């Protein structure tokens, strides 16, 4: 049996926070997920640290690779922080948390897609480790780009028109991801 572990970190304002099941993304709140101290000099109002881990056990049966996948996303609460002095207004807090939830939902989509793709692929006996790693890296890169586009296009949640557009996109992708499971 072989095991492989990969960690995926995202740090930016406002980025991801979650520890979730396969049924729905975690619903964020400031008190639970933001325990760290703000990075001095950071221009951001919040930072959420998250890791994506996958590992697998593999067996070869009749010249076919079968993998048992473990796939999870976790919040690093100690490295996630918020600048309370910058978000004292309740509507700003709610808006920022809503934007953060969008990041969580994108990571939920990543989790579901990684689970679907990595489990349902046919791998070669000779090269399956590299094939799994390549596919996982490709999925990670795709969703990292999606996270960056989300922040850029919504201007970190401050462009409400684009935030609403992204809310629709994310909801649609979440429905697709859960329908494919």
C-alpha cells in the first residue's frame, strides 16, 4: 500500500476557511475560525488559512490500480485572522463574512471535484503515482486560479455587483458538484 499527502495553502484577503463534510460547506463565523493574530503591515482586513490534503491507499488487482482516497479540507484557525478595528460596522462585517463564505464554497467545489476525478480515473500500474499527483496538482491549480479571479473580480467583496454575479456562479458550480457525487 502506498500513501501520498499533499498540502494546499491559500493566504490572501479574504480567503478560505473551512473544515467540512461532503454534504455541504461549513458555514463560517468570525468567532470560531479566526483565532490568529493579524500579520503586521498586511493591507488586508482578514486572512483565512486552509489546507487541502489528499492521501490514498492503492492496490493492484488484475492489472488495474484501485485507490482508496481520503480527501479533506481543514481550517488553520491559528493562522486565520481578522482586523476587528477595520470591520467595526456590522454591515461591513456581514459583507466580508459573506465574501469569505464564497471562498469556502469554492473550496467545497474543489473537494467534491477532486473526490470525483481522483476516484473515477483509470491509472496505469506502472505510473499511477505520478498520474494521481499530476491530476491533483491540475485540480489544485484550477481552483487556486478560480479563488484569485473571485477576489480580483469582486475586489475582495467590495464590488457588490460582481459579488452577486460570483454568488450565482458559485451556487451553480456547487449544485453541479453535488449532483455528480
